[in-house]
C-alpha cells in the first residue's frame, strides 16, 4: 500500500471511530484494500450484547454520509459494515479483558516454551499478560505484545 493509501486509511479509521463511538459502539477492525478491481472499506463493529443488522445499517448510512462530506475516497468503493462474529480477532487490551473465561486460539510471533500455537480458556488478563489454560490442563503466560494473532474460538474442545 502506498503512503497516500496509508494516510487515507488513517483518516478513514479516525472518521469511522468517531461515527461508531458516537453510536455507542466499538470499532473492532477496519480494512481498506483492493479486492480485484474494487476498493473495499470494511468495518467490524461491536457493542455490549452484540450488534444487530439495524446497527450495521445505521453505521453504514451515517458513515456513508460522512465519507461523502469529507471526500476522503475519490474513487468508487464498497462500504461493508458487519459484526466481528463469534470467532472475532483479539487485538486490543480491552478485547482480552472482556474475553476472560472464553475459549481462544493464539499464534505467537516466536515460540514460547517450544510452541507457537495455544488453544484453551483465557483464564486471566493482567498487566499485558494472558494466561491460557490448555485442554491438557497446562497453563501458559503469554505477553500480548508477542502475539501474532489471537481470536475467540468456540469450536475448541476442552476436556
């Protein structure tokens, strides 16, 4: 992505966060990239109790108006607004804090105790560290700064 596109993405993130937060919701993720010949601006939003189709529609309409006013994107694009789903990505500290007690899957940037992948219950989040209780009843303390990718994963089977 060019510097211009990175700057554009930053402006899009700032405007999107404002619109979403004004509606009492959280911007979980924003993607702005080309898919084939079409540019796509994709937002994932959430709120306590989950988002509804009406929430997504309302944010899409309001953000669409704001994007037209600000004229950040001068070419054709698609705007998509949706829920992060049940297997949502965990990126921010707040994501980990509210996911304590839930099943997660974590991939580390580099091996921790001879492994890079961990799946189990997010037992604790404190001071930037998570504790994962795996299905074989082992506990691992992992620094969130060393995480490549983490997501909720309700399909994990815990013995």
